[in-house]
C-alpha cells in the first residue's frame, strides 16, 4: 500500500470529537485524550500499569473507526499489532486498500451499507498484512453517532483462528462443567461459590443458584462444612492441591461417601483467583474397599488368635485368649463358658446337655471395669441356665443365636439373672451366643455382646464368630486331651517314684519333683534314698532321655534295677556297670536304645566318707558349713550356709552308651555339709550354659535357711518360669554323723587260728558292757564262723566291728575281694555250714566290697522278736 502523509484535521470539522491532531513529526499518544471533556470538571484520566495475562492478551481485539465512506478515521495500536500497519499510514485511507480482490472489496462495501442500514454487521473476511500475506479475521461493525449526529463505523477485528480456538475451549469447558458426572465448584478468594454444576447441586441437595455467593458453611450442614472448609482454606493458603480425600456425605438425604479434590486457581500473571474443586460419589468404592479391609482385619484376627493359642495346652489360658481376642475389635464384652469336663481334662459327656450341665466361665474381657462388669463377667463363676433359655438351646442344638433388644436378651440364661440386669445397666443391646464344638459335641459357649452407640451384630458378624469359635474348639479339645494324658502320665510317674523316703541315721533328706510344663512332658527324672547295711545310705538321682509315658515307664524299670543292685551293696562304679549291661533289657523297645544319666553316691555317717560316681550326669554340689557353725548337723536344725563347690567326678558315659568305664571317688565330708543332687531341668536352659545354672544353684545353697525343706523351696524358686522347663528332680542331703551315743567297737586281728577265739572273747565282753547279753551266744557263733572263713583264705589282718543301734550290726572285713559263697552241706560233711547258719540266725546279712577287699556283715534284732530273715 502506498504511504500516506500525516494529515491535520480541524477541530471544528465534522467528527472532531473522534479525531486527534497529529502535527508533522510530533509523537502520537494513542488512546489517551489530550484534554478533558469540556465542562466535565475532571482532569486527565490516570490509567494503571498494564497487566499481562488477561483474556485480551489471548484474543486481541483491534479497533478501527471508519467514516461512512469507508475511510479510516482511527486505527488502534491493537490493529497495528494485528496487521502491521501503523496508523499514520492508514488514517484517511479507505479500508478497501486492505482487502484483497474485487469480490472482497465488494463484500466490504456491502457490509458498510448493511451497518448503516441495520446498525451492525458480523462476518469473516481477509485483510492484507503489511508483510504481504492475508490473515482471516472476524469483524464486528457497529454504527456510532457522535454528539453532532455525525455517523461513524466502529470495526472490531479479531484473529479468526485465535477466536475459534478460544470458543472451542469455552465450549469444551461448558461441556465438562455442565455434563461432567463429577461435581465441580469454583470459589473465589473469600471461599464463596462463583459457579457449581448441576451434578454438585444434586449431590448437595441445594440448587445451583443457591450456591452462588455463599460459602460452604452457609450451604452444607455444619459438621460436613467444617471438614471441607478446613481443606479449602489450606489449599487457598498454601497452593498445595488436596486430592481424593474421602469424607462422609454431607446430609442424610443421600447417605454415602464423597471423594473431594481442591486446587488453587491463578491467572497468567500468577494472581490468585480462588480455588476449584471436584466431588465424586465413591460410596460403592468405599464400601467395597471397606468390605475388603473388614475381611482382611478379620482374617488377621483369625491368624493372630491361631498363633496365640497354637502352642497352648491349658484350657483356661485358651479361654482367656479367645475372650481377649474379640474385645474391642468385635465386641465390647465377651465370655468363654466351658464344660467342667473340658476344664479338668475329663472325658466328654455322651448324653445331651440340660440345666444340670456344669459350666464354668473361664475367659472374660471387657472395654471397661466396674461392679456391673464384675457381676456379669466374673471369671471362674459357675453358670446356671434354664433349659428353654438361649444358653440351653445353643448347648443342645449347636446352632448359634443372634439376640437383639431387651426382650431377647432377658431370655439368655434364666429369669431375674443378676448378670442380665448388669448387662442392661451397661447398655448391652446385641449379643451372639455361639457354640464351641469338638468332635461334634458342644463343649462350651462363646458369648459376645455390644453396648452403647455401637451398631448391633449382623449375619456377617455371626458367621465370623462361628469360624473363630470352631478354631477355638479344636484348641480347647487338644487342651482337654493334653490334661487327660498329662494326668495319666503324672499318675504313672508318681507311682514309680519313691512313695516314702526314709530318713537314715546321720542324714537329713529333703526332696522335690516338678513335672515338665510342655505337652504331656512328664519325663524320666527320678531320685531315690536307699538304706544300706551299717547305717550307710545310697543317694541316687537319674534322668531317662525323652518324655511321656514310655520314658516314665523306662524310668520305673531303671529305678527298680538300681534299687535291686544297691541291695547287693555293690561299689557305686560296679553298680553302674551292671545297670549299663542291662540297658538293652531296660530300653523302651527293640528299636529304641536306652539313654539315661545317673549319679550314685554312698555315705557312711560312721566314718563321714562319701563314695560317688556318675554316668554322664550333671555333677553334685557340696556346701561345707563355715567354722563355728552351731547345730549344723542336727536333724531339723537350721542350715547355717557355707561355701559351695561342684564335686568334680569322673564324667562317665550315659547309661546305654557303653565303652566307657565308670570310676568312683571317695571324699571325707565335714559334718553338717549339704549335698545337692539334681537333674538338668533345674540348672540348664536354652539360652544359658550349664555353668551358669550350677553357679546359681551354689549361690542359693550358700545362704542360711531355717530348714532343709525351705532350702528346697528356695532352689525351685530360681527356676526360670515361662521357658517350659524339663521335669526336675532335686535331692538335698545334710550329711552328719551317726546317732549320738551309739556304741561302736572295732578290732584288727591277725590272720591266725587264734583270731577266732580272741574274736569270741572280745564280742562277749563288749556285749556284756552294752547290757545285751541275750545276743551273746548267737553273736559269738556267727562271728566265729565268719572269722574262721577269713583266717582260712586270707593272709592279711582281719577287721571286726560292732555297732549297737536299733539292731546289732557285726562286720567282718578281710583283704580278699571275692565274696563268700553259700552252699548246702551234706549230712556227712564236717564244714560248709557257716553261711547257712548266718542266713538262719541273722535278721539280715550280706557282703560288700570295700577298698581292695570285702566286708561280710549281719544284723541281730535287739528286742529278741522273731522277724523275717532276708538275704541282702
């Protein structure tokens, strides 16, 4: 387009109010009046700094003023930006110069005529840019008339492509806003609604127009509005969006759950305009997720309960665990009621249940305490019920019941039951009575209840409680069987242990036996106190490997063998060797070898010497009283305490292993010393060494105690409870001396024929001094026979010792190790009747090894009574 020279218009010319003057070379001030309107009294208008980011920056509107002939009177800066033509080149020129082609020119002129006739025109056209191209614009032409009545045309020009894009975006916005299944809200910076769609209006139950201008607190119920308003303020203040927060529906009209999301809105310049929010109905999703979570929690409860009772074998503990598992997750109050037979390990009843069935309330749990709770849920209480009550019906039929309301709950046990009154006072309104079953028999009831504002039970709760009760029923039945088998095993073991433990002269004995605490884990631990000739005593503690009835039976056979061999007065190491040789016969079965440990000790109060050996057993502990301890050896006197030590015995292999010889040691024991023999269950544990347990035992026994029995109790108190220990056998023996004032005499004679007559004289004189002359003839005869045998076969000195106690004990010792053999002499034989006479005339007799030789002994009754004579 050819250049156009600037023109100067007269202010008096027509349309002067719409024209501005531009002197040649002077800068043009576009859009700002040079002077105020005449008579307005207002100074120049002050405009603020232009702010970028508004819609006008996206859709630029170019304004041009034309006269009625189509000449440009005013050309705005936006028009310059749109087409590139400055105003100084266009003002005064016809608009036709910007239109390309004759048809386009004609359409432009028709548009001007239509505007002059109709007042406006709207359409699309193409205008030439200064750079040479054509741009499609949407034009809106309006008829303007100034104050003098002169007509002008205002052309508003917009880039058609940009305008179409904006219109398309607005259409999409309208479609999303009005047709979206999500509730949409727009709020200003005062958190007042500026727009909501129909979906949100329906969700809130408030018309869309009633939202506009109001806050959430003025539109929704107070409780729901408070939660949402907090979220809105947070988003507006921080700009951090909140996404998918689930809340309950705001009103009862449409119950359910809503997911709300809010984000802050800003314009292109970053100015905060408000917030926008979306609301989605997630009731079905929430309920589905809630149902899955509900099922997960209940499965977790089942697994947790199973793990907690899986290794329990006590009905009372299982009942308490079951009651505690359901409170408060399922119920507010719970009670586990069992048949007395289940609690005590008896056989299950074969007949149906009636009001005479004995029930015990062994497990209880509650969300609170108080006198009413104590009345309703007293643990250990005996439960009575009417046959037509809910308890009676469930016990007979095994069908669970769901009770709701005061009328049904009053029928739970029997009329006017104080427990039901307590339940009413606690607000109990819903109850489940579920049978506990085992082997098809109802063995008890699980009773759970809810109170207060908590929802009542439904069928899902009932089904879950039945599943829980079935699992508990199996555990309770296992506990019942365990109790029965344990009782049988304990009964067997206790019958195999000593029923009466003697208190030999010179020794005070105390003992304890504690069964194991896991399964039917009575074991093979045993102890024994065996009187031996010469007022000596054998102390035995042993342990058969394994547990249960078979181990207890093996223990009984082993104890019998040890006791029988002890009667032969064998040396301790010889006795254990013989027992080891019997291992195959004493084993539990042909395919199971005997494996047992044992410690065997013999104490002689006359000499204060102890001979002991062991077979793989833990060593004994000896506590020696300190100097100056008074009454340390008198039976029944307090234990003074002292210094303890482990008796170091040769280890020896357990019985049944073989190949390892047994060895004994002989110790001289100070008077009043305390000897402790025990099994490993007392001093061993899973996480501590044997030395730690023995050290603990020594530290306990080193303390003073009022009696040896209280020392036993103190030792047992050191056991670590809760570790399911093995069974324990403990034997304490205070080792003293023979009875005070017991007459004793002894001599050593040469192995010569004269020893026989000398022995008779010494015995006769001693018995006369002891005023028991009535025993003289028999004692002389038997001593003569035994000394004669020793003189005949021995070449070393012969020992003779007399001890007068409850009986007269006579002991003949010689260095020959071989014991004498009794034989029956024929009528014509001159000898061979010595041991036969001893067997006929003595109360008891026997032989034992001592050192490298032997001792032959016999006893005579001091009261002269005719007692049964036995061979020792």
